[in-house]
């Protein structure tokens, strides 16, 4: 297959997208490409983006029908179906295309005549005449495929619990015995998959908990507040399309608006919107953490 001509770089996403951003992108892609068929695939020569072998990715994507696009943790999952010899979809043969955007990855839907961005690593030609392109200047994103041989196999799953589905008793179990700072525990993708720096800071502020507090020392009432705050913050952020703190845009090319609701993240030295105290920033396990010294104990 002939590779499309190169072009200028796409807009960069400097921070790694978190659950609300990935959810927003996945929903937008599902609206636009679900039901479309992938006719052929072009993959670039840079090896870093390919977690699965490039030949395997191309083989599984070509002739597949995109059934749905959804979020799993911080990953975008394309559920794929394949036709039988009579052209009908197979009830047995299924697959998944797994996309992790890394720090600067983007999935773009474009017409073939639109000039291709410089750092494009994959192009999927769709039966509708459009192209789905994966662009990633820094090459921290990853592309993989999963073959599903039977109905009993779920396919790709996140390493931790889904934050929006987490029940309070399960939340207690995850965090009560942790000796690490609660901020580090929230960022542990093996506990909750999808929560990142922005939404951990915002959740801790709403729960009134300082990020350095050891998770194991939090009282039951504090964990209860934190559980509610995590889900509240994530749902609000999804409703507003995520946080465009850098150059993040969704699948429609639109910016998010939740950054206008940030109460502590990125506001070091500014007055707390609740009490007026100066917002502080500390480094915990190599990550910036923002908090109010008066509102958070």
C-alpha cells in the first residue's frame, strides 16, 4: 500500500490524558466510526508505537468491522468483528485494537486529501472513504491487537478497578492497608485504572485530604468522602469534555472545559477558592501535587 504524503505536525497533547479525556475521545470516535469497515492499513517504520508486531496489527485490522469504540482504563478499545465467507459477521471470530495515547498521541479522522501530519504512525482506510490516523510526535503511545477466539474470553481488561463502578466496600479494601501516600495510591493503576494527576488532586481537595497522608491512616469517613469525590470529579470532567490544560482536544477537535473548574491543580500560589489560603505544591513520588493547607488536613 502506498504511504500518504507527509505533512506538518499535529497539535501536541503535552500531558498524558486521564480517564475523562480518554472517555471523551472514545465516545466521539464511537459516534463517528462504529459500523465502518477497515479496508486496508498503512503502518509507519518507527517501531516504538507497536506493542504487537506490525504485521499482526495490519492482519487483524484489515477487513474488520468496527463494532464499538470504548474506554478501558486509560486505553481506547476498538471492538472488531469479522465477516464469514457469506459476508455476514462471525459469531466466533472477534478481535480488539488497543490504543494508548501516551503523552502526545491523537486519533484523527480525516479525508484522504487532507495532508498527513509528520508524526503519523498508522493510517486506517475506512469503507466510508475516510481515514483514521494515529499521530504521536513523542512516540510514547502504544498500539496492540488482541485476538478473541471464544465468547467466554473478555479480551483486554484494565489492571485495576474501574473508578466509576467502584463500590464503597471495595474502595475501602483497596486503600485501607496501603502505607504509601494517598496521592500515590490514587495514581496506582493496579488499584484504580484511569485516575491521573489532575483528578487525584481535585478529588483529594474535595474530600479535604492532604496528598501526603498515608492511605492506611485515613479514617473510614475520610475514605467515604474520597470515594464520592473521585466519582463526582470524574463525572463532572466527562460532562465538560475533559481538561485542556495544554493542547488536548477530543475526537471532534474541540477543547475540554473542566480546567475552568480546577480548584487546586495548576494553581500554585493562587488563593484557595474556598478559604483564600495560598495553594501549595509538593512533589510526591516524582509527581506534582497541589493542595490547600487550610482546607485539606
